[in-house]
C-alpha cells in the first residue's frame, strides 16, 4: 500500500534500512542514499546495515538491496577509526545470511562496497541491474585521470580527449558486461522492478541454506 517502515532514519542517512510488504510478504529493505555523501559507505552506515541484515536473518525475513554507491567514504578520520574493520562486518553479515538475498543495482556500484552490498560474491540469490547501472572499481572520470593523465595532457585538445576516454570506459562499465560474466542475472526495465522482485521472492521462497558449522560465529568486533 505504498508504506515503508524505516529503521534508524536519523542515523547514518547515507544508508536506508526498513521494512515493507511485497506480495503479502514481509521484506527487509536496504538502500544507499546518494543525496548524502553520494551514497558512499562510512563506519556508521556499515554498522547500520550489518545490524539490520543480521536482524532480518535472525527472523527469516528476506533482504532486498538497492545499490547506488560510490564506494567506501575516503577520509583520514575514517581510516583512523578503523573503517576496514567495520567494512568486514558488512561483508560478514551478508555472507552468513541464509535468507533470500535479492539485489537491484540502480545506478553506481563502485569498488568493494558493491561486492559487500548483496552481490553474487557474498551469496546473493538473484541480482538485477538497471540499464543505467555502472559497475566498476572506480568512477570513469577518476580512472581516466589516473590511467591516461599524461596522454591527455599531451593531446591537442585535452578536454575532447578526456571526454572520449570517459565514454569508452563508461561503455565497459555496462551491466551487460557484468551479466556476461555471471555477476548479474538480468538487466531489467525500472518500470518492472516490483514484479521482478515479486518473482524472485516466489522463486526463493523455499530457500534453505545450511552453512558449515562454525566454532565462532561472531562478526568482527
């Protein structure tokens, strides 16, 4: 009925977590908020998402993730506070979850944050992507500056050369390339997102995954 019950709405606003009902089923929703820090993940957002994923897993609630992230937030302060340790919590929470994991890559999916947020690498069952999705290690502008900076500076028209290189790299970031490698199950029309998710939930309704027994099942501190 168009209702969304958000959890911790005032904390780590670059990430959104909450509950919704889809096809008469309860589902946990995780999403990046590109309006805050370009959707980049920091320590607080990693903790917010990982706690929510573990909660859903404890109560057998499927998790739907909408990815639009520029990566992990780069700053000296975040590194000094141990962001890598908190990134590990995020990876751990998704990879140990036994509930259905369904992911839709909406726009940007850069760096290891893409891998952590419900990708095939952490055991997602079904991953969709919009045609507008860009999947890569870093954004194309930064990549071009790092890889072709000297070539651009020597070009007759540096601005035009930079533009063409960015376009070439952006084409390689197409979701079709990721789909050909098996990282994405389907590139979908955004208008059919809900119906696709409903279909995925029905397919994975009887999912029963048994992880190897662990002596220590606690996430990184």
